[in-house]
């Protein structure tokens, strides 16, 4: 899952075309061909007027950007006025300009158009990176959730570790969709510092957000694994459950010493997710699971979870079936608690003797 582009609400006034007699006077009027008149004002002047809140100038400026006029891009990126970036961010988030109704053509609201406009807020296109970061960081404290959400999205595109603290703080935003955007962006950051923030948020037991944090931890990959392994020992079943899921998707052999004992976890949800995660490791989990059966007292959870894993293994590799079926019969037999450790031990020895597993 990728973090989504915040889009203006389809119900906001900026997306509703009003009757012709109610078009605000600042919106460019249509020419004889039915299109707004572009005029002959240079883009540099349009940028200054757009920064001052003039929607007609903003419309014309955006038009020139959409038709790849390099003067328009230069006018935006070179203008030393935070207001232009602030208004542009507002347009991306809410569809308004300087807090007022802004009527634009459908072509200005396409995903491609939004991407091109959003790029103007990013460092590296000729603009001042300090100003861009200043405007976006300030916007993360805006009273309007859509502004905060969009600012977080663009900050995430910057890929700068310097913004991780801001993104981490947004995990506590009072608005759910802003928290979700923060989690999505942190997952793409590649910053090890993001892991601790995501784990803290996971401890809040916010169920919908938990799924996004799970995806974010997966996207962070190897940098998240040490913290995930530690949190598998958490007293919170909710946290352990999500961490077991992450380990299953990682298919990292370092996870086996955590996942295998979890087959006998006192919480059945943990034991079950551990079993499903172990199946992803294939034959690599066979020896640790058999050794667990040798040293552990058979419990109702262990009987079900270990059976699930062993059955899945021989369904994938038919050569294992003659070895593993006796263990399944033993676990489900009358004397399963007593017989299973001995049967599992004999199978381990036989598998090694036959060269099916490494004797070490």
C-alpha cells in the first residue's frame, strides 16, 4: 500500500461550477470561444498578483504552468513571497485560493495536474528549499485538517530525515486522516527514527491506524526489524499481534526464534498469527518447530498451531509427508502430551539421517 494523495473534497464549493451570472468577478471571464481570456500579463507579474490573493491571476498562472511555459515555473519558484506557496498548498488541499471560491477547469483538477503543481513546492525545481520547507512545516499546524494532511504528504516526498519529528508528531493529530497520512509517509521515509514513533503510536490501540502502521513497518523493512523483534515481547497482545504479522511478511530468519515459541502463546490470536507467519518461511522453520515439540508440554494452542504449520509444509513438499504425518497423529492421539516429544525427536533424527535436513 502507498500513501495516498490527499485530494480536495468533491463536495467543496471549488468543484461546483456556478451559474454564469454568479461567477466571482476575480475569475477570468470567457472569451468568444468559451474559454477564459489569458491576457498578456507576464507570468512574473501574475505570480505577484496571485500571491496577493487575486484568483484571476492565479488562474492564468496555473494555465501557463500546465502548458509548460518555463517563464511561469520560474515566476513561481523565484518569487520571494511565502503567500504564493501558501495559496498553492491551499488550492491542492481545498480547491480554494486565498480562502475564496476558485473556479477552475476540470483539466486543473486531474491527478497529473496536481502532481505538476505539487512539484512546485518541492526543493530541486529551482525554488528556495528553505522557504518550501518553512511553508510546509508551518502548514502542519494549520487549523484545517486537509491543509495539514497535504503538507505532510509533500514533506514525505522530500525524503528529508529532518522532517521525521514533525511526521512523528502528526501521529497524535486529533483528526484520523491526518494520522493515517503521517503513518503512510513515515513508512516511505527509510528513516530508522520513524520506527520508534510508529511503535509508540501502535501502543495507543488505535485499531484503524494499526493497519497503516503495520504497512509502514513493512515498508521500512530491515531498519524496523530490531524494534519489531523487541516489541514481540510486549505485554500488549495487540502490539505483539501486529509485530508477528510484520515478521511473517519479512521472512527474515532472525524472526524464527520469536515466531516459533509464539506457537504456544497463551493468547490464541498471537499463537495463530505466529503459525500463519511461520508458513511463509517454508522448510526453514521445520527444525525449530520440531525442536519446540520436543521440549514443550503439549497445550491446546500448540496442538492446533503446530499441526497447521506441519501440514502446510508437507502440502508444499510431498517428500515431508511420511515424516510429519506421524507427528500429527501423535499430537491428536489420546496420549499426545506424552508421546509427541518422543515422536518429534525420532523424526528429527530420521530427517537428518536421510539428508532431508542439515544435521547441524
